[in-house]
């Protein structure tokens, strides 16, 4: 996609430009310092972001009933520390250097992706909203031209700066409603990263289990695969101390089927398995179960 014109430096954009300047500076800091500062910011957010803490606490109680209260509280604290580090990971991915991270990254299953690309079909990499998604996407771009889908930012300055940062390494970026562009990319043999684990409140949704709980889930993975004929490969990524692990699974067999709801449940199960491997690094502050089946009580 084409980068929109850069917003002016008019007074109405000053706050936006100030925020981008701070973000750019944060992206230049040494990685050990980013981790230390991020952990501290996350611990502060744990105390001050009460509504988000409440949403995350409810999500963890719903999804991990087998854990006792003390274990869930520890997981909640770890999540907020990871959330703070994630802010610096985003800044580094968009505006910083990843030279030091390249030396430690481990990629498993890259052959599955290469084989799928070699077949000439498009490839849909299905993942979830993990806090390190942006930095891991940039690391994967070292090995394959990767496009992505995203939700437009409200501020013009932030939208321009983030999109400019992403197009430094991504092959293309499509807004969440630009399905035609995404389908053309897949039909041409391109690779598209996609995280379908949030309720977009569109018409193409189904209530599918996520940690055993009916969750309003978009069926777009089924639709994209059906229309484009692409392969669908699960893509898991997480941080292990000071290194990143990217894991690409073989293509989902017999996907898509004729049942969009069943396919969506399969995708949710894949993402759930990813979350269980690194639960603190998933975006628990998102109210995943806000929309409920008819007759079911609210949980938040």
C-alpha cells in the first residue's frame, strides 16, 4: 500500500509528534535497558491501570480455572511486566534496529513455510495477539517477504509514523477491511500474517470455544482460505529471556472445510495452544469475552 502524506507540524498535531519522538527515542535504547525500563513501566501499570487489570484478572480466572488464586495473581503480574516490555518491542520494531536480536533469534519450522511458498500458493500465517508480535514479525521478514493486516490508528501522526515504520520491513500492509487487497496478495503467492483472535463486531462471526468459553470469533481465516486457495500455517512466537523463538507449524490439513464455524473453532484451538506455551505474553487486557451468546450473563 502507498504511504499517506506526512501530517503537518500544525499545533493540532504537536501532541502526536511529541509522542512519536518519545517512541523513536525509546526504540533506540539498548535492549537490556529497554527490558529493565519496560518491566518497571509494566509494574506501575499494574497498580494504576485498574480497568485493564480487572479485565486481565477476569480473563485469567476464566481461562485458567485450574490455577489457584496465588498462581493467577503471579501470572497477572508477569503479564503486566511483559506488557511494559512490549511497548519497547513495538518501538524497536517500528523505528529501531534489530541487529542484536538477529544474532539470538531461533526459528523452528521455517521449512514448512518455504515448502508452502514453493508450491506457488499463498500462505496465511495465523497467530494471536501476543505482546511481541511486531518484533517477531520483523524478524521473520528477514527470511520471507511478509505482509500484514492491521487496525487503523485514530491519530493521523501515529497512523503515518507506524505505517512508515512497518513498511520498512513488511511487503505490504492491509487494513482490516481491505480484504480484496489481502486476497489479491494471497492469490499472487504472497505470505500474509494474520491474527484473528479479537472480535471485530462484523457480520462474519461465530461463537467458537476459546479456553472452553464461547468467544465471538471472526470467520475470516476460513473465508480467506476458501476464496484465495491459500495454505494456512499456525505461527507461534514468544520471548525466552533475552531471545526470541519463532515456530511455524505444518499447514492445517483439510482446511478450509465447508463449515466456517468448525474451521474457526480449529483456529481458536491453535491459538489457545500457543497461549498455553507463553501465557504471560498474551494480550489479556483485551476483553475477549465481552460479546456473549444470547442469554449468557456478562463477565466484565
